[in-house]
């Protein structure tokens, strides 16, 4: 996904605070150092800064916690996690992928976190024989091209779109839906799936551009359509000002976004306009995660895990267990992930031949933005 990030919304202050909690550093790559006997080195990449970082930092934190716990429990098998900040930008992720691929000390990768950066870097990592485990890249196309390196611990957008369509029809009971995407890999993909599922309920659609600031033309189309619901595929940087301007212009249609908006920066940027907005996500509420994950995360970072925290922990754990089992080479780690078959904290983790996690174990939840900016779980969306 292409991101230029000229503008950072009011969410930047919030993202800065979250970055402090995460201990994240520059794009050159901060490192969780391992002492003692080295077992391996993992590269993790994603939008660790920028206006959409709030979506990714919980996953980064989850992975960091998993590595810390592993290293404490395994003094003879220490693993290093090195961070690479892409801001979710495919153009920044590509040279990082080349750097990691050429450095033989890296034997596995966590990422990408966004679909666009994942799509851009998958061929590089596959050519290098480096396994990728993504906590949150959901575009359906990523597992349709025959790439053997890419795996994800989260459900794809075909599943999420089907759940969202069910929610729109059965819970929101919408009759006219206006669809918007941001022109990027993720947004285009999920809105395309939703449009197909909605059929005649989709009355009109529009696209917005990266870093767009004025949405008058789109808002005019929304009004003309008579829509009672806006469904938005994309990220905070454009969604927050769009919704804020739409409400200021008198648009009262309900607003539904997808996991790209499960980000504290979204209500921070949209303000009161975000209250009541619905977000769907193939990620678990903190209370639903298995084991002691949520309590451990709260203790470690002083806050509850947000979007994809449990999935980030699971992605790291899969690799860490491989290192502990004596898998030291890139080929060994790729084979380990291919064959992984075990319960995680977010779901049961087993990959099909495309790299998708077992679809029967994927769950989709609805969330709602509350006054004050909290994004709170509503219910699991059951597919018929």
C-alpha cells in the first residue's frame, strides 16, 4: 500500500504516546537484544510510526512480549527481534526487504502488517527462502498467487467481508449502502468483496486518495445516494477527516469500517463524529484471548491489548517454538511454519497450502466507537 504521510491528523500525539509505550525507535531498526546462546534472528516490519501506527503497535508489542518471555525461559536459545519501520508504505518496505533478505543472520520474518507492503515484499522474501508470518495483512489476493513464503494468523478479507455483509443486513438492517475505498490493495479488495455480497443494497460508490484533505465531492455523492450506511475500506489517515467532514455537512448515515480502522487514531482524528461508528475485525477482544496473554500484556505495557495484539503474539510464538525445536536455517523455519498445528492465544493455528490459517477457526467481531474514543467489542458475527 502506498503511503506518503504528509499529514498526521490529531492522532499523531496519540501515536507518539503509544510509541513511547512500545519502545519503538527509528526506521533503521531497533533491536531486542539476545544474550547467551543465539538461536536465531527475526525481522519484524510494519507501520510503527505515522498516522496509522495505532493499528500496528499492539501487534508489535505482542511479538516483543513473546520474544521476551521466550528468552527468559530459554537461556540457551536466545532469539533477537529487529524492528523495521515502514510506515505501512510499500516503497519503504521494499528496500528493507532487500536488506533483510541479503543479511543471512535473519532466518524468519514477522510481517507485513498491511496488505500493500506485504504484496510488494512477498516475492523478495520468497526468493530468499525467508518465511513470513503476518499478524494482520488481510487482503484475499495475498494467498491466491502461489507464494510459498507468506502465511497469516488472521482471517482474510473474503471472510471478513462476508461477516460484514451479514452484519449490515441482519443487525444494521441497512437498505442503501454507499461504498468507499482508498484505492489501495486492502481497501479496494475488501470493498469489492462487500459490494458483491450486498448486491442491490450497494447504491453507489466512490474512491478517495492518499492524504486527501477535502472530501466535499464524496460527501455530495453520499447525500445524493440517500444511503443509510457508509461502508469504508481503508485506514485512519483518510477515514477520520472524511467522517468528520461528513457529519459537519449533515450526513447522518451510519458508518461502518473494517479492521483498518480498529485504531485509536481513528476516533482521535474524527472526534465526536466517530461516536457510534462500527468496526469489524478478524481479531479477538482482549477478554477472549487464551491463557494469561491479556493479563501479561496489561502488566508489560500498562494497557489492554488492542487490535491484533494476540495475533502478533501468536505469529512470534510460532517462530520461537521453531527455534526452540532446533530449527536454525531459513529452510527449516519455512518447513516448521508450514507444518505448524497447535492452539494459540488468538485461535487454533494451522495453515492450509496457500498460507491462510484454518478458516474454520477464524472469528470476526464487531466493535463500536464510544464517547471518549474507546473502541469496545459488541459481539462475534456468526456467519450463516
